């Protein structure tokens, strides 16, 4: 799901997500509407805070998230 869609589906959702991400609501609006590109390092937190409704792949399709997810799983299994 697009971040803009997620934010528009429930009143106050943008403010809640911005608070959870510790960023300004305006910045979240800019990411959601393509004014600014969502920083790659913020994508996992957005995915986590939206319970997977907005995925890293949706936010930044230019990044090979499958490789990063595989590495993450391997690192956690080595612990």
C-alpha cells in the first residue's frame, strides 16, 4: 500500500506515525506525496509501525530489499 493511502485512511494517522517515527508531520507528508524521497534508513521503521501495510519495497523500489532481508535473517540466526 502506498504511504499516502495509508495516511489518508484514518483521521490522525499521520500525526501518530510521525510521533512514532520521531519526525515532523510535514516531513512525513513530503515522503508520502513524493516531494522528498523517503530515506532508506527510515523504511524499516515505517514498515514496522504500519504493521507491514506499507512495505520497504513500496517506499523505495529502487533498493534490493530482498538482499537486505536475507542478510538480516542470517545475522539473527547466527546470534
